[in-house]
C-alpha cells in the first residue's frame, strides 16, 4: 500500500513515459529478457584482457556485463568463446578499445562487434570447442577451494598447453602468416 500510494502520486509523469511496460508503474519490456535464462556467453564490460565465459545455468547479468546467446549450430558457444578468448582477440582489443583504469579495456558492444568471426571446418570447430571446455575446467579446478598448491602448478601448465594449442588452431583458421603470429604474440622484431 505505501509503495502504491507513492507511485500513484507520480502517476501522471509515469504514464507519460515512453519506456513503460503494460502498466504505468512497470519498466519497459526487455527485448533480450529470455536470453538471460538461455545458454550464453557472458563477459564484464571492463577487464585487462578478454574474459568471455559460457553460462549454461541461466545467471542474470547486471548493467556492467554483456551477453551473447547463439542458437546457430554454425557458431556454437564453446567455439565462439574459444575465438573470443584467443590471442587474436587480445591483440585486437588492445588496438580498438580505449585503455582505462590501469590498462583495463572496455568490452562493450561497439568493440566486441568488430571482432571478425570466421567459420572453421567441423574438425577445427570440434577441437576449439573441446579445448575451450578443457580450459574452463582447468580454471574452475584451479579456483576451487580444494585445489592444493601442487595441483595449481599442474593446472597452470595444463591451461598454458591448452591455450597454446587453441591459439595455434585459431591462427590457422584465420590464415595468419608466421610474421603476423609473431606480431600478435609480441615477438616480432623487424629485420630479424
């Protein structure tokens, strides 16, 4: 009753809003509301590097995060998350995103939409999807409270090996030359 009384006192102004729902006190309908509960890729707006994650549990994200849902068999979520977390994306974002807050990058729609997504062979897609799942599993185990220091050391090596393998496949499907790969990896020195 108290809240209704308060809203009623602002009824005229609330009814005049263009972004209301079915009733004057409601917010407008969210066009991507159903996607919140679907399988999706989520990421924070500000991060030092790509940190795209697969959410299969229907978490709701807030205003400083973004989501991408894909119902396209041609671009499965684990394939996309592999591409989005690759060294190519890391290199690209350092060039297209403003650097803020101690070298953090902005992963907003205007920058993420510039990432070129290529279609790969079924074999390469399957490899990228499996490596993405492995990497996520290793990170989850690493961050587990049950993980011992020696297990973390092993997991760190497993993450590195899997990420290196994923990047090799990604470089191949983007048809990068050795020189371009060296530039992305930061080891290119002109004249060498």
